[in-house]
């Protein structure tokens, strides 16, 4: 026997001219693993054996792969007050299905589901937002975005927010505690001074330059931990759908000699994987010369972190300057 294995297709009556695995030679039982299949798809499969006289096949059987759950972006917060929170997220992929419902669910306990408090919105893909109302002041909440398709219910990464206290003096970790440098707003018409509020930092986005005008973040020892650098550079899909989403490979950074330079540093957000990963969104990146990014800027970042480790509390605002 020259070869044996399985062959498959999506139309019926597969042969070795379709997709196939070669799983050895000789007689006896064999096992084959098929990879790279599409979700929610019917496949037809046969075993085959080939020798010098030709190829013979088993009877054809069919199976259907499981549908894929929708994929949801991280949550961004526009504002959090004593009794309400405005937030947004985006359906990155519907998994080949139709999103029939999407929204946010929250509770005072970790890992909320749609069985807890929820705001249900119409289906679809892309960005969506909502305002959670009638919250308790000075209270910590856990929240996840969700999407429902025929494959089931999927959830975003869990985020935590705390409503403002009746005593404003107790709220001192707002990234914009020292003010909004350019009066950025969440109005999409204000495309070159568009406010984005994330759990890890805030920024003013410039849709013409496709970089931040500035990024602001709070830094003390509570943001610092032992999480390793995630290096998951990626587009920020919480930007409005109609705007271009800069990707990790845009602008030929290496070709022109620039680094993908963090504004809010990766090493300033090492308490959780989600916090560190958020610093690799491209809305937090500006092109920086290597000597600045890896030497001067890195030294200043380390200086600030050492202050935080020694008990200081910092409110930092950074932004790009110059051309190259």
C-alpha cells in the first residue's frame, strides 16, 4: 500500500483530488485529524487507500462543525458618575452568524451574565453604546459586553468600574483628574479631538493624523504587578466604524526607522493581562525615533515608575511632537 488517509469536501462524494490527509501506509487501523475547517459548515468525508492498482474509498459520511461565537472588543467608558456609567464596545466578528442581540450586563459580583442586570440592544456588528442608570454611588461594579447568535452567547473581557462617591474627595484616580487638556469630547463630529475613555487611560484622538493628540493616565503602585509584556499590537475597534482603524503593520515603521512608541507605557500597566494588553492598541501608539523611545523616553518612564513604587501618585499626560 502506497498511502492511506481521509479526503473531504463540502459538496459530497469526496476524492483524493479534494482536501486530504495522508496518514501513513500499510494495513490496520489509523486515526486522522482534520484541521482548518470552517465553523457551522457541513463536510463530507471518506477514508481511502491507494496502492499500485489505484485508490479505493470507504462509504461517505457527513458531519457539521459547530458554529463560532461572536468576538467582542474591550469596553471603553465615556463617563462614570454617582448613579450612571456610559460605555461602548464593538462586535469584531459575528462568527459567520447573525448577531440577534447585543448589549451590556453587570453586577456587584465578578463575571456577570445576561441573567444579571443587562441592557439589551438590537443586533448587528460594529460599535454600540449604552448608559447604565440607577446605579449606587460609591459602588464597585463588574461589567461585560455580550452578543447573542445562534451559536450562543459570547462575552467581552470583564471590566471593573466604581461609581463616584457622595464625597468627591474620595475619588482621586481619574486619569483626567487634572483636567482635559484640549476639551476633547465624545462627539464624532469632533473627529480631530475625539475623547476616548478606557479603564487604563484616556486619550484625545486625531482622525486626520490617525494618532492621539495626547494620552493621560494615573499611576501609582496599584497599577504595577508582575504581568509580562503582551506585545499584542492591534487596531482599536472602539473607534467609530466609519473611521480608518490603524493596524499594527501600517505606516511601515521598520522601513522608515521608527518605533511603535507607546504613550501610556506597557510597564505602567502590569497588574492584569487585560490592562497590559490595552496599552498595545494602536490609538496609544505614535511613531518615535528609536533613540528617543528606547533611551530618553524609556529612562523617563522608569523614573516615573520608581516614584510610584516608592509611594508617590502621578498624573501623566503625553503626546507627539515634530515630524520625521
